[in-house]
């Protein structure tokens, strides 16, 4: 009798250790925001770039996944602890992106108080053991050099304040764009200067640089590299209804050329942020990003009623989180299943057949 109890205990322990061993392989794991009671930052710690991979403190490749805010000047109310915690616990998000529009009406340059939405986000993520992207959302001004003076001050302050926290990732120019804005003449000089500012206060956290033409020309950095590219990654943005196989090929080529990629923004819709949810095209991208271990943040948390917003029109006006199915848009329901590891191309195809 005693013997069989022991045998049972031994088998049980072996089964348990098998489970935890499987879970510890980050590269192929199921991307959990919390595992064995530990947050993702407790498990992965200080991130680093090795080759083209984003890696944890021990050098294991990791893939982070999560949500982006909408423009903080429009839907910044969702950048609060309740919502970010809900996204961690119910949506299994490991990362949050705080999108600080710089130009335009109500953007940071004309409305510096907006910085508080960023710091609220960063502090919520630190308390939650999540990673956080501080996104300097260059868009309407086209050229990151235009507001460089403000970027220098901003990133100096952020890196002084949070440089010792492994949670923080700096995204220094969302989407440079416009015919006259090139890698070599605009983005590179801007990036080298901002990286220098950050590195004085923060020697190691990841810095992400935008690429030309709304962060689509990911081959540009490899032909004219930054002088200070350590722990630096480059971004590719895609909208599944507009950017397809060719865009994935560009990313694969950039990786081959040695350029580390982080998809800091993508959407299930067309590039307008609207025009329907492209489920199959999205799942192709998800397979591709997983296969290449590329981290991502999805656009975005808002209840505006646009197709790329995860909330139903006018849902959760008080921004409390705790969303029920009826509070989510089509995009929101789809995204939640992806993040919770409940949906991939294979199961989606099966579901379509069964319909
Ligand atoms: C869009 C918002 C939309 C807003 C518009 C303003 O979804 O509600 O009216 O910005 O410019 C991007 C940008 C991101 C865009 C998004 C969708 O980084 O700011 O948000 N997009 O158009 N690049 C490609 C698509």
C-alpha cells in the first residue's frame, strides 16, 4: 500500500516537472502574462537583443504580445491601472503601449500635460510586472527631426525616471513618413541623437526605431547602420487588410540582413484603421510573427466605433475594464482569443468549416 502511494507521488511529481519544463521554453510557449504565480517581468527580467532576437535576461528568445492604447489625447482614459490589469489578467497581455501623439491638435507638443498619461501607464505596468512601450507617436509632422528638441527633453526625463526598471522600452518615432523623409537624412540622425540621450541614463533597456514610409521600409537600417545600435530594434507596422505577403517578405529579408524587428503596432483592418476585420490575413501574420519570434502590440483600445478598436461603440465609457462579451467589438473578441491562445490558423479553419 505504502509502495503504491509512493509510486503515485513519484509519477505525479514527474508529470508536474514535465509540465513546468515545457512551460519554461519561452520560444515555443503559450505566452503567459502570469505563470506559476510570476509575472512576465519577474520571469524574463532585463531584456536584451541577441542577433535579431529579443531575449530574456538569460539569453532565451522571447515573444511579447499585447495591446496599444489609441492616441492618449483621444482615448487616454483607458491608459489606467484597472484597464491595464484587466488586459493582463483576462487578455493575457504581457505588454502595453502608450501612444503619445507628438504633433497635431492636442498632441504632446501643444499639450504637454499628456505626459501624465504616459507615466500613469508606465507605473501601472511596473506594478503589474508588464513591459511597456513608451511610444513617441510621430505621424502628422512626418519628420522626426521636426520636434527633436521636445523628444530630447522627453526621453531624457523618461530614462532618468525609469531607466533602472526592466519594464520600459522606448519607441522613439512611431511612423516617419513623407517623400522627403529618408532613413539616412532624417531618421538615422534623429535616432542616433535620441539613443545617446537615453543611454546616458539607461545603459540597457530596448530602444525601437521607426522605419521610412510609415514604418514599412525595414531594409533601410541594414544598408546604413546606426553607430549606437546595441539593444536597438526596428519597427515594421502592418494592417492585415492592406499589407500582406510582400510585407512579410520584407520583414524576412530584414531579419536575414541582421535587423532585429519589433512590430510595435498592427491592426486587423485596413491601414485606415477601418474597413472590416481581416481574420484569415491576420492569422497568417500571427503564424509568421510566432515563427520568427517577433513581438507585437495591437492597435488599439478605444470605443470610438472604428473596426480596429477592441471595444464596441460607446462601451465601457468609464474605462473600468472588466469587459463582458457584449462590450467587445468583432475585432476585440477575435484579438482576445488570439492573446489567450484560444485561436490559431488551424482552429480558425476548422471553425469556418463547421459554420
Ligand atoms: C488612427 C486612428 C484613428 C485616428 C487617426 C488619426 O485609428 O481613429 O483618427 O489615427 O491620424 C497608423 C498610425 C495610427 C493610426 C492607425 C490607423 O500609427 O496613429 O490611428 N495607423 O489608421 N499607421 C497605420 C495605421
